[in-house]
C-alpha cells in the first residue's frame, strides 16, 4: 500500500512501456530507441543503468523491462527475467504457440522444465514470497493456453 | 534508416498486461500505454496499446498468435503505420540540456549555447554513442580527471563512448588522448565530438578493438582472439607502460578479465580509474584490481561507484 506521502508526491505518469532487451546489451537503437525516444527519455542513461544492473545474468538473455515514463521526462524501470511464455517456447522448442489451444498440441514440456522455470521466476521482484507450487501451477496454466502439453517425462 | 512499424491496438483493459506480454513474445519490439490517451475514457473497458514491430514482421500473424496464446475471444482491432527513425532520434535529443558537472565545468549539447562562456565547456553531439554527461559514472570520472590532470599527460580512455573523458582531459591540459572501444559507431562519434571541441588529430587517436571478453560459449574463439591481438595490438595502440592516466568506464563483466590488460598501459606510479559499476559490484572490482593498484580510493554517487589507484612501481 502506498503511503500518503508517496501518493501526494507521485509524479504524473506519461506512459508505461514494456520491451525485451538482452541482458548487458542495451543500445540507443531499436528496440530501445524508438520505444523510449518518443517520450524524450534519456536513452543513454537507461542503457547504462540497465546494462550495469543486468550484469549478473547470462549475456544476451532477453530480459523483460517495464519502464514508467513520467511527464517530466524522468523514468523508473524494473527488470524481470524473460516471460514465462518465452521460457515455455524455448523448453518446447517451438517458435509460436498453437493457434488453436486445446485442439492441437504444439509441443511438450516436462514437469522438470516447469520446475526449473518456476525457480527462475521465483527470483523476480514480486514473486519472492510466492510458494514454488503456486508458481508452477501458474506456469502449467500458461502452457495450456499456449497449446503446450505438460508430461511427467519425455520418452 | 531502419524503419519500423507502429501499430495501435485496441484491447480490453482487463487483458492489458497479459496481452502486452504476449505481443512481446510473438514479435513486437515494444509496447506502450499512454496515460493521457486513456484518461479521457475512464469508463470505457477498452484501452490502446502502441506497439512497435520490426519492419519485416508479419503483424497480422503476431497479433493473432498473441491473442490466441492468452485465449482472447476476439482478435483486437489494430491500425498499422510506418514509423520513422528521425522522429524518435530528434525527440531523444531533446532530452539533452547543458549540464554543470561541477563549478566551471559544463557539458553542452551541440545545439545549445553554453550558459557560462567563461567555463570549461565540453561540446557534445551524443549521437548514438555512450557518454552522456548526466550519468553518475561519467561525472565521477570527470571529477577524477579534473583532480589528476596538471598538464602534459598522456591519457588512455578505455571504452571511450562519445569521447567525453578524452575531450575533457585535453581541455584540462593533457597532451594527448588515446581512446579505445569495441563499437565502430563510437569511433565515428568520438571523432566528431573532438572536432566540435577543436581538438586536432595530433591530440587524439581512436582505436577499434575486438571484444576481448569471453563467456563459456566463446572458449573456442579464444585462440583466435589471442592470435588477432598479438598481431594487431602492438601495431595499433602505443606500447604498454606509456600512459600517465588510464580510465576504464565500462561495465562490471569485462573488468576483471581485462584488469591485466588495462593496467598494463599505465606507467608505474600512474593512476588507473575504473567505473561503470554499482555499489554491490564494488567488492569484486577492488579484489581484482588490488593485485595491480595501491592507495585505492572509492568515490560514490547514488548507486554508482568509481575506484582509483596507483599502479605498483617496481621496488
């Protein structure tokens, strides 16, 4: 819950921007350039900040970034590990989810995949106090909507 | 130069987060939701997402896949427009204003007039290279340079970006600056910035070097890199142990691997400065660089740190 002070001093927000940027690899060029430039945000400051803060990840891992651009051209951002859908796609070895979820299985992943993904996501901000089991259930749900089947083991 | 597609999509407010994430998964480069667009329609259950796609993407397919992957009942309506690079570059440049780093030292974008003509003014066209005056680490390095340069020094800027540190060094009285970077775009920018500050070719030399850092997957390429370096490096950059001041303002990951290399350029007793690091990354840098440097000093600004020390002299 925000404190009263926080609410009163909250800067007016211009926009919320989301993009995927490789860890340690932000450059003032697409996709960062067009996405941030149009709100007059300092591209170099974002790149430098983002690159320094993602040094602990494997280089080029696609990180999910959410940027809050304020009306005074300042900004804040949070970085999360790649989205669950990205990990599932990787684990299942497919490029896109099934176009008819529930009908055609695009591919399969194992429970071990689900568990590994859950462990990574648990270190994201806002997920730290969620029990691993809940995170796993949520990932299994996402897999279903993508038409990805979850099996115990691969043959 | 690199055109992109700007797509305005109308979707259900409730689906916003999941749909934005799905779009990014299936091909969008970025999504943004403007506050003012959506304020007017507080009672509406719809919201607009502005999404950017690379020109080559099949937007129809991407949106279809994204919608299906989260089980939307209807495919959201959308409108596709061509995006122009000049628009965002121009707007990004508008975020640069003259900045007073410390008393009497200003960084001024090329298109502004220096607020204090008497001060030391570094004119910059930041372009697409790193080295924004406003970043804490650049400021820390500028302050360090200011305290070190007395006149006539040879300065090596490892990771030169826009060339800002080298240009500052010359303005403070250094005799010459050599700038090194792994990005060819940077070499071009730094040359242009030097020219803006009337720094002639005798005082500045810029070199493109290969990215020497390697991760596990690059082990096979290490031999190749070492071979390249031994045949190119000696010819390209001045000999080791030549520089009075060496600064590397880059990032955490390459710094430990490059420690030997960076420090080798400094004369015994010369000062080496390291930055581009956050406070939690500091111990690792100090650990590594204390093998080569003594009298280590740390400066801080917000979450950022810089480290400087003197290279051990032979006993």
